[in-house]
């Protein structure tokens, strides 16, 4: 997971980490520091800020049909935050949270609350250790099968699926999101997944490549209007 980062970026990663751990985190400063790193070095820089090492091996708890743990790239997460208009009022739900890297990054970039769902106990412990080490609030990790738990996180407003599984498991998770979508507009962000053919979901055209961002349509709201501070409610 670690890669070469030049000395200047190593120093900035250490400075940012200390600010976070001392409770002096600032979203704008964090974003500026991250974007000041070359795109090819951002994943390694984030790993330095978070004190993360090699990707852990998967355990026997990983269900058949699930994709082995692979952390989503910083590039993907930046696009998710931008194209799904993730902000502080949101509750970002990550299906397959791994060691909590994406959860911590999204929170630090946006101020959103984050709930991770992870089935492997070893990864859950690593995620909780990361949150404790960074002293970040409003980030948590639930241990269990996302197929059974995702639909129960009714406070969620953005659901992130980084190729966690497909087939019947994916269909079950998406179906369980429909009751939540009847109460408010939600966004479903998918990476490297087949198209979601649901009448209550509309694909946003701005999301291209491996990322697809859907919004629920029960309320007839658009992401453009949702992005306006005047229309956002916590």
C-alpha cells in the first residue's frame, strides 16, 4: 500500500497528521494539502497521514461472491465527493469499509458523518483503531454482513459501493435502499458495478468512467438543487 513520496510531501503528510490528531483539523486546509500532491502520489500521501501499512489479507469471514478487500483510490473518492455533492449534513455509508481509509478521508474532506459496514472482524478492528488514532468524530464502523445491514442504516443519505459484490447480494442491498429513498433523496455511488436498473434511481450524466452516481427520484429533486446550501437540511 505504501509507495514512494518525495520528502516535501512526507513533511506535509506529517504536518497534516499532527493537526488532525491535535483536534485542529480544517477541511479547507486538508483539501488544499491533498490537492497539492501529484495525483500519482495522493494514495501514498493519505496512507502516510493515516499511518497505514500494507493491505491486510482477507480472512475466512469473507462470504462467497464478495470481492477481496482493496481500498478505493483517492481519485475515486474525490470524484464521489464532488459528483454526489457530499457535504457536512450527509451521512455517508460505505459498504465494505475495510480498514476505514475511505471513511476517514471522506469525513476529513467534507465533514460528513460516516458509517462503515465491514464483515471481517480484523478489518473492523483496524478501522476503529484508525478512528481512535486520528481522534476523528462522527465516523464509525459496524461489524456484520452489508447485505443484512445496509438497509437498516436509514440515516444514510449517500451510499458508496466500491465493487463489494454482485448478483443476488447486490440486488438485495439495492432493494433494501428503496424504503429509505421513499423518505428522502439519497445518492448511490457505484464503482465498477453493472448498471442499476431501478425505476426509482436516475443515473447522473456527470459521472463517467468507472464511477456511476444515482439519485433517488421519489421526491423529484435534482442533484443540482441538492447542492445549493439553501435546499440542504441536516
